[in-house]
C-alpha cells in the first residue's frame, strides 16, 4: 500500500518527526495533520501539543497529543511515563482556565484515530456534535480511561493492555445514564434536556 509521510513540527524547538504509515490514507493521519493546523492548535510545548477537538462533544473539548509518533495507548512504554504525566499536567492547566466548568481527562479504550491523544473535556456535554449513545458512552463509562490507570499499569506492569473490541462495544451499547444523577433517559434528546437541569 502507498505510504504517507506527515511532518509533525513544533515551532518552539527544531523537532520534526517524519511519520510513515501504510493504508488508511488521510483519515488515519487526521490528528497528525491537525497538530499543525493553526486554527486548531491551542498551545505547544517541547514534547506535546494541544488542539481543539474538531468535533467537540462539550463546550470545552481539547486533545493533548505527543509529538513522538505513538499509535495508541497499547503502544505506550514505561519510558513514556514522564511524557504522559506532562500531558496530564497540561490538561489540568487547560481545565483551570475554565473555572466555571468541571472537567475530566481520559483516553478512549479503543480510539478511532491513530496517534495517542488525551481528551480534556468539560462535563456539560453541551454540544450539537453529541448525537448518539456511542458518543455519550465513550465519555461516561469505563470506556473513558483515567490517565492514572494507564500510568499505574505502565509503572507496575510495563504496559497497558486495552479491553477487547467486544468489551468496548458492550460499553458503547449501554443504556443511557446521566453522569451526575444516574437518571436513565429514553433517548439522546431526552438526555440533552435532562442535562440542562444540572
């Protein structure tokens, strides 16, 4: 298959990572390309960048991505622990800029995009991009993994072993449930109306 080469640049340093990959085309490298998009980029540090999620599921939804090419959470190694900790610190610094909102940080168990990325998302979930049960459950069930769990496994076991696709699908198919009060709405429209009461 044809290979793409994507340059991931950081203007604060001379660091340039050339990335090669087969198949998947532009979609596979969407996040890598977004890292260089000035309309999406929020900030950059020596080894990671922050971008706005192109399809935000809440009023504030950011992605923290390493400059190093790391495909997913299963690709993380013990030597990545300091990097992940710095990414988490940056995530909470972003959250602190929005003091009227509550935030959670997490990784998706089975991400749809290549390049590991940490979600920093406000808990209002007030977004017209939040349209399906799958969207909701990907941020409010065990599918959304606390970075401390990842760090603990990297330190104690040397790697993080993700759940299976079958287990992931079961989490995404769960009945809708409010993340604050456990109310069980009939559908996503009812859920969105309910969220406005909090």
